[in-house]
């Protein structure tokens, strides 16, 4: 063996201590008392998982908050703030900002990622080119899957669909959408489903952010997912409007989503920041309850969405912090639910992305993250950091715990 990670607590069974044996980039053994002439890392009874999975992050428009005017009044439309900046974004500019954000994701334990990439006549395919180059350059540390989508509308923005098709023909594996910003949301959804069928790609749509449940795009997405039998290949992000429904109603919707095979990514930082802007007091939180969705059978992930831009002006790329934020917003208590939230950064996220080789199991790539916690629930409750990360058996991150210099007596 090349490496043995000793005394680790796997997320699936943190009450047991195991050693993880790695050879030629893969996990070859898991059990107690592994020995061999190999490099040894002593996890010291800490939690280990196969890496955190960022399922929804806009690397291409991260770190632009300093270029944006401050919003006037309570209403904020991040899309109209960002749109005028796009023409001036070069491939080099996008790459540099995305790279800085990606490095933060890496030190916070991400080993897999789906990143949303905007495509339209203003940005052209420059974002796609930058992210593809970045994915190639950082293959040693993370697997990145781009999801191309129209942020500023499809039916109302001539030239966008042609560019999306170009990206799909160039190998983009996932297609997204943002029907809310289209003059005809339903037609955008229909076109996106048609393209997904034509190019045989998975779908990951931004859906249902707003102040009322009167109109919900999820209804059309449910119809088309069932009609075209796309179950298991459709993800919807945000779903903030679920937070406006009484529990019985959101439970019924959750069961429909689960039945149709539609997974949900909850984006707590963005929705907490953007929802409830119609009110100047008693502001609603506006974040869908991932534990509630999970309870009714929906595959859920929690993700960052944006970092340092008008949709989310804050963030350090810590997914564990996002799970903690969700726990605070949704008033989550108890070890069982906190553990579920950790799984929505790892195992469940991997399922949502249809990753078939994720997890601490013999035969899988040796993606291993040791976190400074004894249990997943402690990691979420205390926002415990990752201390060491391996990608395909190679060490990619080392993080030292801080030292307190106690005076001698
Ligand atoms: Zn997004």
C-alpha cells in the first residue's frame, strides 16, 4: 500500500475506528489494524469522509462585489447588477477569480463540484472556456462538472440558445436554467427540457425564488420530468418558495418531487440574503427546509451558490458553515438531523450528482478528507475544519489546528 489513514471514524459509522488503505490512487482496504510498509497518517479518532461535494456554485461570477454599485432600497436584483459587467469579463479575469474561489473550496474539503456557468451573447463562451481550463488545471485536486445555463433569459435574449447549443456540442455535461429571469418562464423550461433530450444531458435548474406561491415553475418541471421519464436526472436549486408553504402542503410537494425523481439543492446563504425583500420588518427567512424534504424522500444537497457577489455578498467556501447556517435558519436540533445535514454535503450530494464512484469503500478513488470532529453532527454544530485532504491518494491539503501558547507556571 502507498498510504494508510489510521484511526479514522467513517461518516457512515462514526462510532467505529477504522484504517483506510490506499494503493495506486484507490482505496484497497478498510478495517482495523491495517499494516504495511507505507506512509501513515494518524487521524487520531477524527471523522473521515470521501470529500465534500459542492453541487451548486457560480465560480465564474464570484468575487465581483467590489465592482457592483450598492443596492438602493430593500429590493435587490443581482442579475441586473451583474449583467452590465459581463462584456468586460475576459477569460483571464474569470479564470483568476474562479481560481481564488476554487482554492478556498479545496482547503474547505471539496473534492467534487458542479459549477454553474453563464452563457449568453454578453459573456459569450468565455466563462465556459475559463471554467474548462480551470477544471483541467485542478484535476489533481477536484473533479469539476460545468452546468451551462442562461442567467439573463432564453426566449427574450436572441443568440443565447445558439451559444448554449455550441457549449453542449463541445461537451458540456449538464444544462441549467433560470426561468424566473425570462419573459416567458414556461417556454424557457420547455426549451431546456427539449435541449436536454436532444443532447442527452442532465438538468439542474434554478427554481422558485419569490415572495408568493401563486405561480410555481416546479409544476411544469414535474410535468416534463414525468412525461419524458427524466427522473434521477433533474435537480432544482433554491426552491425558496417551499418555505412559504404550511408543512402539510410542502410535504405533499416533497412527496411529488421524490416520486418524480427530482432532487433539490438548498442554497441557504443566498436565499436568506435575497428573500423577504418585500417587507421592511418581520422579514421571512425564505430557506427551504432540507431536513423536511429528506424526511419525505427527496434527495437533497446543501451548497454555497455564490461567493462575494450581489446575490451573496459573503462567504468563505466552507460547506460545513453552510450546513450550520441551515441548522440556524431552520431551527434544526438533534444529532440525527445534524448528521443528515452533513450527508447533504457528502453522500447525498454525490447521489444528487449521480456520482457512481464516491464514498469510503474498497475500489473507489482514494478521495479522503479528515475533519477535526468525532462525529458529523459535531462537525456541523461547531463548524469544525478539515485538517487533511487526499485526491486519488495524493495529499492535496494540510491544515494545522491553531496552537494556544499557554504561559508556563
Ligand atoms: Zn445558482
